[in-house]
C-alpha cells in the first residue's frame, strides 16, 4: 500500500478494549479502506500519547490532530 496522502493521529484516554476505543479503531480501518489508503488515521487509546493535559496541548500545537476525552475541557471552555 502506498504512503497515505493524509496521516492523522487521534489520542484518547479510554481503555483499548472499551466500546469507544473499539469503534474508533473500526472507524480508522474503514477510513483507510474506503479511501484506498489515501487517508490514514492512527488511534492511540489508553493515554498512550501522554496524560490528558499533554494530549490537549499537542492538539493545540498541531502535533495531534484529534483528541477524545471526558470532562477535561470543562476548565478550558467553561459555560458562559
């Protein structure tokens, strides 16, 4: 398979065997298959890319393209 045209990373804090992480992995596989490998999405569950604050910081700097978390964003984007 050729190198993907788009290569994105998704960090999550859910356990690898959780329903959410399993669905994310299935989604990543489907995206790769349906784009003939042009779009690659790597899923990193279990905070493999670091704790939530680190993944959020990486998201803000662009070194991480997608981030899935729980209530962490409440302190960053509080209700008005």
